[in-house]
C-alpha cells in the first residue's frame, strides 16, 4: 500500500477507533466481556454438540444478512462456528444437530479415522450415482449425525460443510479446529521453538459474503453460485471496524469473536515469547493478508510443522501471507523495538533517518511503519495525545483492496488492528 493510502487507512481507522474503543466499549461491555484473543470451546471428554441453524449478522454499513452457521447447541447461532480446541492423538466426538431446511454435514480435513455414526466417513451418492455429499449428513429440519475422529497433527484446521459446498460454505457453515500438542498447550506444534505467550493466541478465520446469495436462500429462491460476487469480507464473521470490538460484544450477538491483536514488544527477560495467529481461509479466493510494521513467522501450514526430514527448522519470516481457499497458516508474531527499549542491543549499527520518527498528522499521532520507533517528538501544544498510554496501532488487512471494503466502501472488510502497548503495559488494561 502506498504511503498516501496508508495514511488514509490510518486516518479512517482513527475514526473507527474513536467510535468503537474505548469509551463505547467500556460503556456497553462488562469487564468479563472485554475479552480478547481466541475463545476456545473445550471439553474434558472432547465431545462437542453443534447445531446447524439460521440467524443474522450485522455489517458495519448497517446491513443485516441472513446466514447459516454451526452454533454450540447450548448457545445457539453464531458465525463462525465455535473454535474447538482439542489435544492431538485423542478421540474427538462432534454431534451435529440440523435445523436447516436441507441436509448438511461436517468434514474434518486433516483428522484421522473420521467416522459418521460409527461407519467410515465417505462420499454419499443418490440412486442415480450423483454425488450428494462428501460425507454422511444430518437430515433436514431435525436430523443428527455423530462424527468421531482422532485429532491429527498439532495446528489449526477448518471444519466445514461437505454438502452442497458452493452454497452452504457461502452461507456460513464453517469453524476453526485447533489441535494442540499433547502436554504443550502453549505450543503451536511439537517443536519447542513454536512456543507462544500464554493468552496471546488469536484466530483469524477469513471468509466472504455475497448478500444476493443469502437473500435468495432466505426467500427460498434459486441460487446461482456461479454468478456470485462477494461484497463483504470478514475476519471471524466480522468486518472492520467491528473486528476491533471485544469478544462477546453485546451489540454483535451472533458474531462473538473479535480480531484485535494486543501485544507488548519483545523483551528477552519480561516478554520473550511471541503471540500466535491461526489464519484459516473458509472462502473461495486467495486472501493476501498482511500486517503493517512487522513480519510474521510461518511455522505451520495446513496443520503440519514447516520442518525438514531431520527436523530442520523450515519456518520463515513473511510480510504478505497468501492464505489460499481451504488453507491454514499458523504464525508466530512479535514486535521488536530494540532501539527504544533495549538501547545498544541492535547488532547492526543503524542510523535512524528522520522519516522513521513518529508522525504527527492533524490531531493524530501515528507511527511510521518502521521497526524502529525513532525519536518521540513532543505533542504540539494544540493537541492532546489520543491514545491511552503511548500504545501503537498497526493496520493488518487483506492486500486485495476490494476485500478491505464494506460493499465497496473503503476501508473496512477484512481488516483489523495490531495494538502494541509500551513495555510497562497500560494501567487501564
Ligand atoms: Cu497494507
């Protein structure tokens, strides 16, 4: 993104931030609802009950869209489905109840020995030999089916419909499955170098919505998925700026998962471990996702560690993360600020040019995208600092810019913010 565009994004984001945080959040959400990061559904027996049902989501431009989704049977409709967190090698049971007007199902790519009602999971055909589903289904209206499998290699995976996939996936039947290494809940995979800081785990389930398809399904009209054109692009079922609202924001009842990443800079003694972000693409096209201001280290792809046959570390730093349809990437993310907070520790002598200084534009203060803070200029006398405690906000978004819109209106869509607090943290957080 060119510099002017960056500034435009930042300016618009400033407006979004002013609207959504922190005053409104504080006013409307209780302390318990201020949660950030991955919210896992867990169970000691690794047994989950999901109900496929319909509901509505809100978009930031005031639209309301009819969706289908998997909800926890005790909580009801949500988009995306619950993030199921399980342990590698153990048996997982998922009971699917179906209240939708047509048969549906769940496929579990990457898991082992998947069974449906005790039988091997396999494609289904009608009497004429045509494929009707990739896996056994739950009947329309009141059917159910029980899937079991052995949780596969540690990493993140999609679970999604295997029935009339073009339509049902667009309608919202998908969720994230996070498989943890046995005995190492704070590692991405079995490698010790995939450890992440406790509580600093984020799911970015990327998807898209063509509202015309959803309107047709709601009205029981024919759907032409080949003519589909998506208009909304989402992280965890929300579009920017709703992505910044906390988990379980009361004004987004069917969209419980936020996407604000909130970290502190790397420090060898006080904050040595990175955060982890699980990227999953439940849509139909590539999502070239990138954060500003820092690379991310890709350690897993499609639930498998990036390593050689002898265990060589094949992870890599990447700025633009191309997440393909159906693909997952697990990354480690930290943010380094060696000059400001660890002076003298940078092994490469660096002359910091003035352009890396903090930028002062109108009434806003913005960081210039460099990994070095540079000089912190005094705030002009005619303005007050508008962040809370000296924290920085970096944009992270799909670089396919039509995906960073709400029905064409820039900026929005598949976009969020990475918040980096000062090393001492923020007293108010
Ligand atoms: Cu960008």
